[in-house]
C-alpha cells in the first residue's frame, strides 16, 4: 500500500469535482479525502495498492462533467487512510 497526495489544477472548484471524486473513490473502495485549496486547486490524499494507481488517476482526470483538469502532480506521503473516502472542508 502506498499513500499519495495529488494536487489537481484546472476548472476543479464549483463544478462538483470533489463530489465526483468522492463518489467514484468510494464506489471503488478507496480510502482518503478530497479538499479544495485556497489557490483554486484541489488536494486529494489516498492509500492505493500498486495495481489501483491507474484507475484512481483515471477518476482524477475524468472529473465531473463540468470540470476541466489541466494538471495533476503527485507525491508519496507517510499518512495512510482507512474507512472510506470523504470530502474535507
């Protein structure tokens, strides 16, 4: 299990992007959270098995119908996540 932090930029706030990511991540049984940042980007933290990485990135890239993702950066973090996926304020 590897723990990631992603920063997603583009048109990702006020377009139901967090709700989309949360619903799809929960459906796929991922654990972590999604949160809006003050700079209009979105932070996503998640714990993934190696074989789940591509499908999670697909969720982030697709986004909600009204969103437009222009960039996703990633880094490995120490914090692990369990018990589902949530939206943080």
